[in-house]
C-alpha cells in the first residue's frame, strides 16, 4: 500500500491509501475509488470513521481517500462541501496516476460526514459546489454510501437516559451543528429550515446506500426513512438498512473501532459487506 497526503486548500487535506500494483499480467489494473467523510458534528473530524474505514475499502480492492475537512463555526457551509468537490475532482484528474476508475468514485460519509456526502449529491449541479472548481461531471459522485447521516438536522427529543458517551458529548459543547453550518449562533427558524436536505433532493442525484439504527439518540429514524422514500419518489436508486440496535457513531461496528461491550448484542458490522455488494451490483448493470 502507498500512503500520502494531498493538500486540498490551506485548511483541508486528503489522505490517500492506494493499493499496491497488481502482478503480471494485470500491472495496469485500475480500481474503484472511495472518498470518505468522517463525522464529528462539523466540530471535529472523527478518527474512528476515517482510517479504519479506508483500510476496510482497501481490503476490498478500492483506492481509499479520507478527507480531513475544515470544522468549526469559522468554516460555515459550503466550506467543507467545496473541499469535498475539490477532492473528488483531484481523484478524477489524477485517475491514471492513481490507477483508479474515473467513473467509479464513491463518496462515503458518517453522521455529519454523511450530511457532507449527501450534500455532494444534492448540490452536484449547483454553483455553490461548482464555481471555480469544475463541472458537474467532474465533481458528482458516482454513488453515495451513508452511515447514520444527519439529513434534516432537526434535533432529537430524547426519551429516557442519554446513552451517548459523556466524553464524546464534551466535544460538542460549543455551537450546534446547525449554527456551525450557518456560521453564527443567532439563527432564525427559516435559516435552520434551509439546511434540511430532504427539501433539496432531485432526480439527477447518484444512487444512495444508507444505514442506521433504531436506537440512535442523535439521528432520527425519520431522517433515513424520509430520505429513502424521497429518493424513491424521484426515481433515484436507494437501498436502506435499519438495524434494531447499535446507537450512534458505530463506524465499522467491529472491534477495530469499538469495545466488546459496544458491539455486544448488535450486528451493525454487516452494513459494510452489504454496501460492497450493493456497489458491485451497480457495477454490473
């Protein structure tokens, strides 16, 4: 494997994990690419949803790229989106050198990174993503894989005890995800509503694979079911998997990123194989 880092702009970088060349007679074998957007509420970039996911894609024969995008209220929308657009364009512009398939670039995202990945599909024809970067053909993902994505950004009204790690919650002690995206703390309901991606879906979006859990205390189930039904109405290919248990932020859902206690009693780790099979089926069409 080859590893290197690409500077996307002054505040973002793309970590590249490139498989070694295949052996004779397949030295020129080109591979699909996956650009990974970790979560973190746009307040930080999660480690659990970055490199471990890249290695999982690498094991499946993908060239993997982890985007370390800008976070914090000083980097409002569309800062991270434009960094993602530049990252996708970088992969396509350098497809020959990277030995990747130019028209097989998947964007995968988790939680806030899922919001970012979904935004790249939603805004793929919009100047907010394109201006000064490239055309729709250059920056539009070929497929989207979403893990417990923040779609509406409507806060969850929790019932009962909060099961989210207190140490993790400390990292969200500042502005909310909506305030970060809007770049200010004094926001109107109309401004909050403008961030709801369910209202921005369109028929030219790429296919979407999405998974989540019913006991997630951060992302409402309706975010995911609403996304799937909205895409179906538009004729956009979508596959949805809901797991009974697992909570939020499970990443791969394996012992690579979670403790034995956290993965006990659930099987969310199956999402990754399901996503790979879905991507392979798309490739055969």
